C-alpha cells in the first residue's frame, strides 16, 4: 500500500518526510508528556477502583497503539477521567474480569464504528449533552477524592454519590492534618507553578516534593505502598482475562457506553489538536486505533483508554511533530515501570487526590474549550479533505 494513502495511520504517513530534526522534537515532547502522564495514569487507576499500575499499563500499551495506528498526528491516548465512574461501577459489581470483558467489547464496537465510517457522526451529538455529561463526571471524580485529600478514616466508601457524601460528612472529624497539608501544598504547586514556568510539569513537582516530605518527616499518611503494596517493576503482564460468558448480556450496555465515550473524547481531543496545529485528523482511522488499543489493554492488565485532551495539548506545546511523540510518551512510562517503580510506593494518596481535583475542574473548562472548535474541521469519509457538512459550528449548537 502506498504511503500516500490518506486512510493509513498518521505514523505511516509521517515516514514520507520524517527527519532527524522532527525526531528530536518528538523525543523531547514525548518525554515531557510521559512525565505529565505518570501521576495522572496512577490517579485514574486508583479513582477507577483498580490498582495504580493498571492505569500505567493502560498508558503504556493503549497509549502506544493509539499513537502508532491512529488518525491524528499528535493525539496522546491513555486512561482518562471520562471512564472513572463507569469503570468503578463495573469493578464493584462484576470484578476485574467484568471490566476486561467490557473493555474488549467496547474495543470491538470502536473498530466497527471506524470501519463503517461512523467517525464523523460524533459531530451530531448536542453540545449541551456533552457539557452536562462531562461536568457530571467531574463532580463524581472530585467526590471520590475527598477521603484521600483529607485523610479521612471511613472504611469502605459507597460507590453511589449521595451515600458517599453522607459517609464523608459523618466521618469528617477524622481529618488527618498531615494528609490535608500535603493536599493543600500539592494544590498550590499545581495551580501556581504554571504561572512561573511552563517547562516543569506541576504534577511531577507536586509528587516529588510531597513524597520527599513524607519520607523526610515520617508523616503518618496513606501512600501507594501502604494501600496497594507498591507498584511491581517490569513489563505489563500478558494474561488472557478470565471471561465469564454469563456477564456478556448484562455488560453490553456498559460496553456501548464506554465505546461512545471513547469515540467522543478521542474526537474532541483530535479536533483540539487540529485547531492547535492546522492538521486534519482522519476520524475513522482514529476510531479503529482506539478500538485496537482497547482490545489490547485488558490483555495487559489495563483499563479503557481514549484520547486525552490535556495531555494532547501538552504534547503539542512541547513541540511534537508526529505520532512518534506519543509512542515515546508510552516508552517513557515503560522505562519508569522498569527502573523506578519501587519509588512510587512512597507517593502520598493526598497528592494524587489533589491532581484529580485539578483534573475534575479542568474537565468542565477543557470540554467547553474543545467544543469551541468547529466540528467541520473533521475530514470527509475519505479522509482527504475537510467535510463540507452544512452543520453549525459546535460552539453554536443549541
């Protein structure tokens, strides 16, 4: 197949004119966004009711495949906040085998959507539905982090919002001052460091500063090590999940929900990337890549994945030129897993809670920013030129 075929992954198309200078830009951008993704991947894993390494495995495996096979030059894939509530509910009811089955089925649906040309249909979802749904998820994510941020001693926390809030209020007197202090310091770093420098990822600085503080002052707070026993070193483990056929029918609605969310967020992220770079993504190729990534993720102990708007924007601002940067991002996380995984045991959960508080806040504003881009930037079904669809810019939809 010719490398000029517009339906090839963007990584293949980039090979036509790839240079050493482009690789240097991609290398630096990939390492930068990999460091940004490190605490986020762990935090999304914890918030989803699974282990922090499950989030890292997702960012490594799915993140690499989304960049290598996708239809966007600068898309960064991995676990995102959009899935947190859904994944937590599935794990609570069906366990990890149920989650693996949902992720696999969602991947198959995404591949089908891409092969049948439904990538461009995402533009017809009303703006109000997207904003309302995203803000609802953001509120739920923030509510799941209150316990760790304040260091509350509550025992098991209900998955439903109102019972969870009642339990947190009832146990608010058990606030851990050290955990609260670490959470506030982390928030201060996350909010104010970007005003002074854009080169240092605030999340990484917060993790390093607070982890050192925990060890230096022997603070009595919960860490990844005390709650999860740490993160194992090594490659993401390959294992066929233990699927249960009786779960297929009950989990079909969840699988379609995950697939639609993955399609929606990946298209939003790709449109944002197009607006920042002047490129044109291929939505159907992107959906096929998202599907393949979600089929592979549970085999390596991962969770659902999609394009990440904030990490994609970070990738572009760091100088990314091609999908190679996204692959470098995944390999950076893999290198950390191989070399520095034991150090993650000392990371305080209050810091990761602060990271997710900021993520939850940015989900609303980030989605509104994404929706301000014109959806007619989406290519036509052939992927060769922008669609001439007469639909209104998404920022003007009712």
